[in-house]
C-alpha cells in the first residue's frame, strides 16, 4: 500500500518534485554529470514544454494537488517535472555506467 502523501494538500506535487529533484541532483553530483544533465535538459525543454502545454489543454491530465501557480501557461510543478525526469534518468545512467569505457 502506498503512503498517503496528500497530507501536503495543494503542495503535494511540488513536494514530490522537490524530493525527486534532490535525488536527481545527488545522483548527478555523485556521477559528476551535472553539466551533462543541464545541457540535455535545456535541449529537451522546448519539446517537453510544447507537449505538456498541449496535453494539459486537451485534458489528458487533471492535476488537483498543485500550488495553482502557472508560469507560461502550465503549472510550476510541470516545469520542475520537465527537469527532474531527465535529471533522474541521466543521474541513474551515469551512476551505473559513467565510468565504463566504450
């Protein structure tokens, strides 16, 4: 059974993004991959933004447990999500495979 994190109310999504963002930063620092992740996130961000804006506009997602702060037409938490997810992927990848020689 999953823990009930809705105790954070409208900050639930923000708290989860900050938690997983911290995990991503720790992994990236450990793997010395912060710069690599930053470049990748900046490259992916425009595509992710357009896709996110579209899916929210057509009603694919309905985010209830959020702050209500929108930036450029999408929730603050979604902007964080677009950095956290690739950060986690790169963090895990570089932690596992970063020292391997091709």
